[in-house]
C-alpha cells in the first residue's frame, strides 16, 4: 500500500507567525520554520509536499482573488495528490472556506483548512494538533479506496466542520469555530469518528474551477435606529450588483418607507438582495412576521440558514455566472454545495 500523498498549501496566519523583535507584533513567517517546528511531521506514514504562497499573509489580507490562487493551485495539482491541507489564518478562514466551496466544484478529494490561535513555535500551541489531524484526515480513504471527505472542510480543536457552514466565534479560545446550523463532519478523540451521512457528495463528474467572482456587492447590517441615507450608495446597480441584508431574528426589519422604496427600485432595476439573519442559529422566514413581510413583497430573496460568510461567497459566485437573472436568483435559494438547508424557506 502506498502512503497517502498530501499537499500542504501555506498561506500564512498565526500558525506560522513569529514575534517581530523590533515591534513586538506577530507577523507571518516562512513554511520552513513551521515544518521544522513540528518534527512529528517527519514520522508520519504519509508523504507530504508543500507549496507556499509567495508572501505568507495575515488572513485579514485575504480576498477573492487570493482564494482564486488557492483554488487554482488545488485544481492544477488535483490528480497528483490524495488530499489538500490549506494552512490559513483563523480570522477569515470561514470566508475562504466558503469561497473555495464554490470555486472548486465536483471535489472527490478533501480540502481541509486549518490554522491555530497560538503560533506553532509556542509551547502551548494548538497548531500542532490541528495540523497533524488535518493532514491525517486529508489522506483518509474508505474500504473502496475513495476519500472519506470529498468537500471543503475546516478542522479546528478536535472538530471537522463543513467549510461553508463555519463562522469564527472566538478570538481567545482554542475552540474558535462553530457550525451552528449544520452537524460536525467528524470529531477527533482517540479515534477520528466521521458522521458519514453528513458528508457532502457531489453529482458532478469532473472537477470544475470557478475562480472569477463578482466582488461588486454590499453587506448591510440592520440596527435599531439605523439611518437610511448612508446605505443608499449600495442600492445602485452601477456600484453594486447584489446586496446582503443581515436582518433581525427570523428575517425581520424595522418599517421604513424609504428603505422599502430603495429595495423595490433596486430589485426592479435588476439588483439582487439576499436576506440572512443576525442570529447564529435558525433561519430566515419572510412570511412569519409583519416586519419581515416587506422583504417578501419587494422581492428580497430569503437566505434561509446561510451564514453571512457563505452568503457573501455564494452571491459573488452566482453574480459572476453567465446565466439569466432568474437563474441567479434560483441558484441562491438552491443547495449547491451543502451551504444551505433546503427544507427551510
Ligand atoms: N490574525 C491571524 C490571521 O487570521 C489570526 C489567526 O491566524 O488565528 O491570520
């Protein structure tokens, strides 16, 4: 039996950072340092190869064009490896995981994002366990020789999550992520135990790369007493092809005629507005309350239980597709890559 071959893609993040002696702040460092800090990697019954982005970055510097570079690297190397581990800062890892789930369509191999809260060189680091287990999962196959995980997933502090369901929830705890509206894909204890029925399986025959996303979008978080004037610029097709509204509770808004007219005119002109909830669990239902009905009336699309991170990535992907406006809107409500629960409206 051949050892599994895993490609580690290093993008930066705390896991590989060191303290700058002059400024005292953490900054990204090269992959060599990280590799040498984990001697366990040399004992692994896996073959590992690494690819480092030209300049490792703090994940706050990530953007869809850099997601595209990661996706392209995986696409170009897809047939040669059993799985992929993307080392990434935790701050925007949920956004990148969501983005990659729409960029790499038809995956039959694992793409596991991981990182850490403490640099790998620090004694109490969470980085070693995260890295080692992420690699192990990336090489795991079932009895038929197929990869167990066939999607973009995120591994952190003993749990494996579906990437496009995750959110970063703590800047302090090692358990830094949650996937509040979808069950965990696996738990790593003494054994790595998979929740097999929860794993995503594609119906696509081949891997497709969709890396050109439309970034002309807006995100508006409602708050009590919010003035409408400052958000008017978003509802103009020249600046913005789509807007996500983070609404209250089950998808509700305060009553405001200016907002209603703004939304109505924008949607009639061909703009797309997607409604996601500010709540961590539960979903949007625009027919439940009087205060949510306004969205339904003007043609806002319910984002059901999409996270904001997944909604942003999905909207960027859908807007860039060469399909009709109706098809774009339909795709937003469909479950494409496990990002949304279909039964919820
Ligand atoms: N600022 C870091 C980053 O996201 C935090 C981390 O990696 O945990 O790159």
